[in-house]
C-alpha cells in the first residue's frame, strides 16, 4: 500500500501509519495536541463525568473514573471562571476536549492510494498481480482505476474511494472512520488466466475512529515530559479473497460416479418410504407392482369326429 499526494507541509508518509496491522493502514485527517505535559496536580476537565464539584466532599480522594485523566486528590479547585472541578494527580495540563470545526488535513481527500496485490493458487501453479506489468514508469502516476478501461491500475483517489463506500470524506475526516476494501479474485484457469481479474468492493465500517500517541523526553531540570497527540482519520482494512477452477478428467469422473451412486441410494430410500412407511403404501404397491396370474385351461367333454378317415380303414367300392 502506498499513498501519494500533492506537495504540502506534510507528506502522505507522515500522515499514514500501518501500525494497526499488516493489512490495515491509517490516514490522519485531524488531530488534537496537548503539549508539554508533566506529572503534577491540576484541575480535571469539565467534560469528564463526575469531575464538576462545589466542595472538597464532592471529590473522594483516590477515586479514578473510567474517563478520568488521573487520580482525585480530594480537592475541589477552580478550572476557569465558570467551572470548578476535582483536582487530579497525573499528566498536566489535561487534554482539552475542544475539537476543530473543520478537519485540519482536508487536503488528504486528493491523495491517491496504490494497492498492489498478488494472488497465488499453488494447486494450479498460477499467480497473478492486480497491477499491469509495464515498462512505462509513469503509467501508475497518471492512471486511475476503472473496471472496464483500466482494471489493472489499482490507483484510487481517497475521496472517491470513501464515496464508493457510502461515506462523505469531510465527515470522516473530522471525527475519523473506517473503510473496508475487499479484493476478490474469481479465476477460470481453463482460459489460461486471461479472465482472472480483481474485483473491488468498498464498505463503510465505522463513522468515528481515533487513537492517542505520545512523544516523551526529559527536560533539562530532569523532569519527564511528553506531548500527547490525539489522531483522527480514516482506517482502511484490506481483505483479499479468491477462488480458482480448472477442468480435470479424474475429478470430473469421480464426481459423476459419486452422483450416480447417490442417485441409486436416493431411489432405494424413496421406494422404502413409499412402500412401507407412507399411509398410502397400498396405492404405491398396486401402481409399482402388477400381480401375474396363470391363464385358465378349459376342457370339452364331447369328442369330435375326425376330419378324414385313415387310409387303412377305408373300404373299397366295386
């Protein structure tokens, strides 16, 4: 996976990360910085549940909330002119919950994403790439993916990719989100692999996504400090699936033979059910089988005269 974008103060490489996994990368579109934090005591932020207080009794010492930035010291202190909050022991000053009204890195919409994938079917000793094998070094810089005209140009504009997933880039850029990219191969290898093409589909998985990272250092005074960075952006999850088939005489023969055998077994069980189990079994018996009877023999008690007289019994007439 490779990101490309126009010249700016930050390069695409600085705005992307693959730390989430091998087939996952993250594109930063917005961020919130809390600089120069040190371990100290300070007021909790008013947006934190159970942080607001009127007196020290509202801040039990040693209590830690689920979203708290530290451990309560038991003191209720002034956060600003309008809010009083519980004092905490932790990294101070605490992170502000104030978000920018617009994404700080909205230009990431025009970045392009290059996804190179090679599929291998070891059973058929066949492999193929989704990128065109060309000597033209500028081809992938000027081409864009099109299922009909350029199916082997896996270059996608980020804004168009998010739109294809059913999202609006500006919305995802503000609070983050997740987009799934599925590459599916369906290959008929009887044609030599010429019809083996990648098919892309996109799905919007989440409409909010962020994580925090920090840079630590030591001040000259020997105190540990850090800058906390809360990153918002689009996480891309890439999933590759595929199947391939090829005609083979032996597997085909085995399949046909197995089918014929099952057909005979099914016929036997159908007869068994209809002739011995079904309530209308007598009807099927009479239809399937016909009783054979011997023909009747009739005798006549009267003897008939012979049609002619034997020659030796004839009398001579003079």
